[in-house]
């Protein structure tokens, strides 16, 4: 009667040997009386560490393929069963994740894992396998190999229609914002995105136009515009007002015309000028600087161009005198230089004392014998000064009293007449 230890005390009978595990348990907690070495092990009373027994000598220790770790056994194992291991404390695990997670020692990359050269802990954390902080730096596949809507989020239903791969526009550091768009593989029209919702569209001050965006804009720079006027629906001045686009310059000719009366949309210059609505005088443009002016040998005059010239054609030119001093159109057409001998507006009269009458030019042509004033008591002739206006009236009288007219001459000589 009594406990095991009352005999197995090292004196009466063998007791605990010097290498016995440190324990406060009674002998029969583990041993049976039929066989000392038949042990049903109760760890409850063991007072030492696991490794004090599980050292490969006293009891089984870490095997050769055990993961490299500085942990104590009980950090992962339980005394009720060496395996399975229901928890792993990664804190003191030595070596890389892949030294265990290789598909043999522990779960490794599964067959559908994304293609990457990264180490496990570049993305995964030891506290939860599915808590991933993703590092794209070592991913070896394309974006779409993961971002396919199954492995990872792919293009959503409202994504712009495109054949691009993700990284043509997106960055791995942040899915949004999209800092660049490669339009080369975008499918659909510009307006399918640039509608003011998906992407910036026409702003409120955009010119009125029915054309598609790419009629004028290019994809590599929105502000680089090759202007196609074909689809512009407003007037020229609705854009060419000096604000939206270049308007009339400070030196532009005064005109009520719309731009396209003179200019074409293909090129601002050269211009075909429609003079109908030009304001101001001819010489305000035709001054030899802004437009062709008088040549060096032009008739010297202060009259405006359109006194002689026409806007439909510079030549031929016509001029009609309106001055009351002009003697009229002669029967034989006169050249300008027949009177204007110095090629100037001012006439150098041959006989200035008689201007502006006929005698101013024709005094030398006067024949006194043909111009009798009266014949009695002696023949008296008219002088040039008296008959200076050849087209006027003159009378031949019966005598020197000049009271009775013998012969009347009214408008005897006309500038358009056949005989002088």
C-alpha cells in the first residue's frame, strides 16, 4: 500500500534517475506497474521546457527537415498531439518564406498564382495569408493575366472601349488617376469618351462645330489643332474675334465685310478683295505699302483712285470732267496730255490770260479776217479777247454805231462740230 514513490525512492527501490524529465507528477501518472518502460505520458506535471526532453536523446527532437526556427516547441506544437501543428508563430522562423512554403513542407504557390519573381512576404503577411499588400515590381506577367475580372479586378462595364493593355494608361502605384491615355488602340469615336462625363468634352466656349474631335485635335496634345473649317457652323467672326482666334489686325483695311468675302479657309493669305463693303478711300489701302499704289509715272492728281478706276478691274480706266471750266468733249478725242502737258492735274494754259475759254488754247488759231465787227465807215475786225469763247455768239453790224445787226452768229463753233 502507498504511492509508487514510497518504495521507488532510490533506496528501497529504484527511483527517478538523474536524467529523468523534470516533473512534479507521481510515477503512476505516466508509468504502469506491469512494465516500467510502458509510459502513457502526461505532460501536465512536466516542469521543464519541451526541449529539455525533446532534444533527440531523451525524446524525439527537431528532425533534419524541420523548418529553421528559433521558436520553442510549444510556440507551434501542443502536448496533446505533436501533429498536426495548428498554429505557426512566424516571429522566430529563420530563412525565407519559400524555404517552408514550397509545396512540400508547407503550402506554396498554387497553380493559378500570379506569375511573379517576388518573395512571399513582398505581398503576404504572416498574420493572414489573404491579407495582401501588393508589390507589382516583380510581377512577370501582363496586367491582364491577373486583372481579368477573376484573379483580380479587370475592366469594368463602363471602361472605355480599347484594345490597350492596362499599363498603357494605368500605373501599378495607383489604378487612378490615369496620368496618360494611349489613344493608339482606343476603339470608338473621340466623343464616346470626351463627352463631359467619361472625359473632358467640349467646353461652353468651344466654337460651334458639327465635326468630330479628331477633325481638328490630335491625341498627343489637345491644344495642337489643325483647323478644319468644313464643319464650323458659325460665322468667321464668331471665332475670329481677337479672343477665340485671331481677328482683324489693327492695320486691317476698314471694311464691313465678313472674313470669307475676301479670305478663304485654306489660307488666310492671299486674299481676294471684295470692294463692295470696304470703308474709307481707295488710297487708304492703295498707298504702295498695304496694296498697290500709283506707279512712278502716274498722272499727278489729288483725286481718289475710283474717279478713274473701277474695283472690278484696274484697267481700262475712264474719266469725265465735271468742272464748269472744261470746254466739253471735242470732236476728235483728246489725250490727257493734249491739255495736261506736264502729266499733272494742273493745266499749263498756253495763253493763260484767256483761261478757261477756248482762246486759252486756241489764240494762235484765231483768224481775224474771218471775224468782221462792221465794215463802214471802215472795216473793223473782232480781237481774240472779244471772241475768246469760240462757242459763244457774235454779230456783224451794219456800221460803227453797232445798233443794227447785219448778220448773227450763235454758237458758230462747237467743240464737237465738224468744221471750225
